[in-house]
């Protein structure tokens, strides 16, 4: 049971209601994590802005970013985020077999870029102090791509902690 009340779309007013409308436009619903953040509209706004900035298409595909988010969440054992990213990738057409392999850090059914990126994520998420120049050279990303990968790791490391500390209920 969540440690913080979820503010429903019906209860939302002012800026919170506006942000909920943006979220609903993208997800066709307002996930519980945002309903919990609604107690502090400024934090809700900042969090939503960061999600859209980081996760929308950029140098890397949305699909790869979602795989990174799933992997980070698995490493951090964040059940809410694992479930949400798993569902999101399923809705994009990924099979449960492939998603279960990603969860188990088996990248044999992924393309070379996806495999390299997720292997890097495995190292970078909780062992970032041990990364070497060779790790970055093997990754083979340009600066924009690298920043996007690191931004996804950062975003979901934070969301993982938030959802676990507050015990956010799965939608």
C-alpha cells in the first residue's frame, strides 16, 4: 500500500490538472507515480518535464531508451518501474521472451547497438565509479547518444528510489 495518497484526475486543480492532461495525452492515463507527485505541483512539473525531455525521440530510439529504463529498474529492484517499462515495451511489440531475457541480462536476441548499450547500463547503473575509458570506447556512442543513455539511467534511478521509498501502488 502506498505511503502517500494518490491525487486523482478528478481531484486535481490548477497546474496539477494541466500537467495531468499532458500526461494523459501521452499515456492515455495518469500513472500513480505522478498522482503521488501531485502533492507538490512544482516537483510534478519538473519530473514530467524531465521525462519528456529524456524519453522522447532523440539521437537514440524511444524503444532503446525504454529498454534502458527497464534494465535500470531491474538492477535497482524497483517493482513498480519494472512492471511499467515491461508493459510499455510489450505495447511496442516486444515479446515476453525478449523482455524476460532483457530482465535476465541476456542480450542475445537484441541488435548490436542495443546489446552494447544495455551491457554498459549494467555497469554504469550502480558501479559507475569503476567505469574506464575503455568502457566508453567499446560503447561507441557519440556525445549526444551517450548523454541520452546517462540521462535515462539518472532519470529512472531517481524514479526507482521514489517509487520504492513511497511504495507506489501499481496502476
